[in-house]
C-alpha cells in the first residue's frame, strides 16, 4: 500500500498518483461503485473529483485502499465486550464477587469456566457474559456487525502530487511544534520524498530531518542543520529515548517508578521498574558515532564559551554524554582544537551564564540591568514578561518589551495575548504540564495580592494592546492584492495550534486540542480497544468517566458499572491472543441534562503495572439516530458513527483524559491531559477546570483571520466568493494555518 495514503487520510483526503496523466473514463466502473459503497458503510463519502480519480485506478489499488480504511477503522479487531446486551445491567454486586472468592478458595460447587474459576449458582448470570465475570478473562469473540448507522458521511477530497508536496513543505516550515500525528506523517514523507529547499521552522522538526540524514549515511548533511550544542544533545536524546523534547533522565525514571505502583502494595513493581528504567537510559556508543558527534561539536559555527553557556542548563546530561562518546579522547587529536577548547572551558566552568546574570540583577532589584539583558534575548524576555511585570511594575517592563517585540516569534506574541487574562487574575490556578510529567495545578503568582484589581486590569490591557498592535503591524506590512476575504464560521471554534499539542497519533482526520464536536443525537458512546497483536496475558486497561454536578460527583468505571446517565460494558482484565479486546460506556445526554450534570470527563487508565499500552485506541461515537448493540455478542462498535479517535503512543502516561462532554452545550471538547493515577478517582478535577479555561482563552483560527482582515483592510464576505477563502478543509492542515503567524 502506498504510504502516502496514510498521510492523506489524516487530512480528510485520498492521495492518488499520476492523476494528471490518467485517461478519463466517464463510465463508472463496477469496482469503483463497490468501493464507494463500502466506504459509505465505514462513514465516508467522496467528492466528485476524487470519484473521477478513483474511477481511473486499478481494482488492486481500490482493494488495497479499502483494506487500509478497514485497518485504520479497526474493523478486523475484536470489539467484543465482557457482557452481552450490556445496555441492560446484569445486576452484579460486590457480594457476588465476595461469594465467588470464597467458593474458589474453598473449592465449593458451581460452574467451572475455562479460566479455572468456579462461579456459584445465584451470583453472576453467566448466560449474559462473554467471559469470566470474576477475573475479566474473555472467552467468546464476535465480529463487527453494525455498519452505516452514522447520520452523515465524512467527505474525502482528492490529493495529487501537488497537494502532497505542499503539505510536506507546510510540515517542515510549521511555526509551531508539530504534534505526534504530524511528526509521524513527516517521517513517512521524509523517507519517500527528497528534502525540499525550505527553512525548517522548529527544533523538533529539525530532529526528524537530521535522523533521516543519518539513516541515509549523510552525517555531513546533518552537520549543516546543527546550530548549537543543544541541537546535538536533543538529537542524541531523541535517538536514545524517542522523545523529541529533552526530558531529564530523573523524570523518566520517576515516571516509570510511579507507573508501576499499585493500590495493593504487594502487587506493585516500582523498585524493579526504576532499575529497569535506569538500565535502559545507560549510554553506550560505537567509535563511528563518537567520531561523528565529535566532528559535529568541533565544526559548530559558534565560539567555545558560547557553546559552554548553552550546555550549562543540562550540565549533568552533558557530562554523561561526554564520557559515553569519549569526547575527551577526541579532543586530544589534531584537527579538534575547537572541541579541546570547549572541553577545557566546560570542565573548569570558566564561562559566564546569561541567565545567572539576569537572576542576579533581578534579585538585587536592578531594573535597568535586568531589562537590558532581557532585551538581548527577546524570546526569553517574552516567556518571563508577566513575572517581570509583577516584579518591577508594569510600565517600565512593557516599555522595554515594546522595543524588541518585533523580534519575538508570532507564536509567543499570541500566547502572551491569550494567557494574560488568566495570569493576572487573583486566585486563578493555572494548569501546567512539565516535560515528561503529568498535568499539575499551580497557584497564582504570589505577587498578585500586592496589586489592586484596577492595576491588574491595566496590566492585562497593556499586554493585549501591545500584542495586537504588533501583530496588526506585521499583517499590514504584508503585500496583498486581495480586497475580500471569506472566513468559514466553523473556524471560530477551531483553536490555533499554539502551546498544547497531542502526544498521540490520530489516524483518522485529525483535530487540534480544544476543538469542539457537536453532539447530534442523544447518546455518546465511548470505546477503548487494546491488545491487538499481543499474546494472551493479564493486561488491565480501564475505560472510565467522571460525572461532575454542581455539588457532587459520580464515576462510571469497573467499580461502578451504572451511574447517572452512564452504563459500562464490564471490566476486562486479560487480553486474548493477538486480537485484543474492548470496553464501552454509553452516555445518555438527555438523562444527564435532567439531572443537571455539568461535565462528563472521559478517561483511560492502566490498572496493570506500567503505563498505558501502546496502540491502545480510544474515542467516541455519535449519530443523530439511536445506535444499536449486537444482541448476540454485545459488540457496539460502528465505524460510521466514530466522531473522533486517537491511538496512544506516549509510553509515560498512566492515565489520560481524552475528552470532556459539556452537557448543557451538547458538545465534546477534545483535549489530551495525562494524569497520574491507577483509577479515575486519581483525577484532580481542578486540572480539568483549569485546562478548559485555558483552552477557552486560546486564539481561534477565525479570530486570527479577523485580525489579518482588519490589518489589511479586507472586506469580510459571508459567502465563499472572495479573493481569499478560508474553509474547514484548509484549516485541517494545522501546519499551513501556522503560516499566518507572521514573523
């Protein structure tokens, strides 16, 4: 199968090669009709240009295309839950589990199941189960039976070589960090297409390009892409751990340790996991790699003292890498004089650290020297702007920042504008996610009480005015011949990809964190599938939801299969051989509205030791019509009803929030928030509320285009007949949207 199909599908399109040279056949072929009908069963329709292009393809191409869709939609996976007809509760209780436990301990009478457990009479209704109700091991499996219940088709567009290459360039030049889906697509394109002559926008993107150069045995090509020792460290750590950001070793070790703790301490495995993580992070390099890195450092276009200053924040990691790469040995060789000088300075610590000087002047309340230093590095000035405004006062700091704001990347300018309102609000707790960590709720800046509300409002206004004027100036400086612009109303509900990004892959048409999905029907059906391709074993992943009311909360999970407006399909704790297993939760929106529920938070957790298993798929289904459940097997998955799904790839998450249902608005907000906890009860609801406020404050694509229209004096039209047309399909390519962030 053409790997470009995978990339195009994520952008709600299908790539078909050599369309321009194909002979047009106006008669619809039988195989094309069958393909379109089968795509319809999976919930997809095709545009007219795509239909004509598909009609020119071979039956083999069409068969492979359909198989790719079936693979992405998980049609061939096992979607059988533990309970048949699980929308009707089985009535199982804690007492049933206790009685069964004692019967198995004392080998009492009952029905013996294939797993070896004895189920006594008058406890679990065994005719309702596909497996063991006591240990959660499935025995019976069924195929997906339900197709075509979706109320609307998701239209696919045609991609040719032109669209594919443009998308490739957009990814490389994106002005915000790429999410996991975009990185995965970029890796596919880098392996198949030559690297275009473009300026790479982000450091994380640069690492994937460098990796391809090394794989193709072109280290000299990679040399030209490195600009600092931090780039080299980032690449080495990415190759060692798979993380594109430099996550400290102690953080990774601690996460593995925490993920292997258990509510029952005897079942935990944290000590062994900690040792295993330490062993996995040990560094060992060949002579070839050591020589390559030594040449990279020796040939960097910056002086040795500057290199040492940049290495200082990660000094502990650099010491380990220097030893593992034998750089001290290479520094003694002829031709490595630059490396030798750097090593001497680094080990003797005879270099000055810019951040240290800033902190020194700041603690002395030396305003002039602090601001003078900050103006030397506008990006770092932007990141510390709010704190310095509270430290020195608003007026001098804003005045100094105004002098360098034109040198600040647009993504930082917009970030300041978005988050000023929350930062300068007394008592507002912010949600942050440290590198490699889980989301945390931190209190407001301790200096806020020193200012009254009017002064804080002035700070908010000062930041907003400064940022908006700066961006309008940038847009106004752009030359354009356009007179009119069309902005699709849906774009005002789509956030710009600044700040928050997904760490997991979206194989279906992707969405940005904060995107709101309207609920068409009365129910939302959550699903989780895991274990496909793995041997039979105990692997307990849990699908749960947290229901928030005004003054109380409820949970729907393995320990409470029925809650207000929610029903769970049963707790599966072991996976069958190779085919995986599934859990569901049915959410009745009308019932929740009558009960005056506010939010329902969707979560998945690894109850087993370790993190969430890779390739676990989670998401939700929705349609205007009632969704059926198989009477024979309880399978409730219908690919045509899938509104959103994500494939987990982050190996450090123990628990993850993947959506929040706003009950009153009848919308699901897609967000990704890892949290520490074996069960849903470990979720801190304050983090959810802070995250929602943070997402609400984010700039939408529509608002960004409105700023552009205002700055360039463009007339906004209500119909697409305009000089510049911005639609939902255009915004699907988040990397292309970032080109609006004018630097």
